[in-house]
């Protein structure tokens, strides 16, 4: 029993090497054809596609019940859907709002936007951690913190006063 868990024969290993190499070449080919936008991770849908491509590759490699042709078809479907959503977002503002979130202002000029934190399910402690991780010692050193569409945080430092323009709230996404 333990032997079977550790080694089931050469045919499985040969299949994994052969199908894995072909699936890898197929995925790289699809990604080259589809362009950089496929893996840009600009919004939640992009992240889902990226994770799904990795999961599909793992399934092709390890599941003998999934043929290489089926796996390559899955890659093509995921990339085509990502292309269609990205194209639809560019062509229609309404569609774009439907499939992606807008950036949200979480802090402005030292003021924590508690309602925005609540809506985005971010705690004040997490916000302060983001500020510290960005190299600022305190919240009063920061002009703004924005939760971006892809889930990352942008921390905008306060102008140093050396002739820098005042940070305008109109420049911030998600204000209000």
C-alpha cells in the first residue's frame, strides 16, 4: 500500500512528463497569442482566469482522466472568455462596471473613511498595517490610501512641502 502511494509505475511518470511538456508549450503559445493583458491581474476576473489557468495545467498534469486535447481546449476557453470580458469592458462602460469593481478611497488627508472600510471589509488595523508596510510610520504621513480594483493597496505619501502641489480630493477615485 505505501509502495503504491510512492510509486505506481513508469507509465504515469512518462505520461506526466510528456503531457506536462505539451500542455506547458500549449499554454505558453496561447498566452503569447492572446497578449500580455491575459495575465495582467487588473481586476478580480483577471485573477480568476490566472488561477484557473494554473489549476487547469495542474489537472492536465496529474489527472489521467483529462486528455491533453481537453486541457488545451480548457485553456482556449478561459483565454477567450477573458478576452471577451476585457474587450466588452473597453467597449461598454456599463459592462465594465458590471464585471469589475472601482477603486475605493479608504483614507484621505489623515481621515479614515470608516464607511468605505466597512463596505470593503477592511479593518482599521489592516489599513494601518498597509501604511506601515509601505514604509510610513504613521497615518499622518499619508495623503491617501486607495483599495485598487485588483485588491492591492496604493499608499500615496503626503507632499513633502518642497513646492509640491496640494493633493486634491478630485484626483482620487471612489471619493464620497
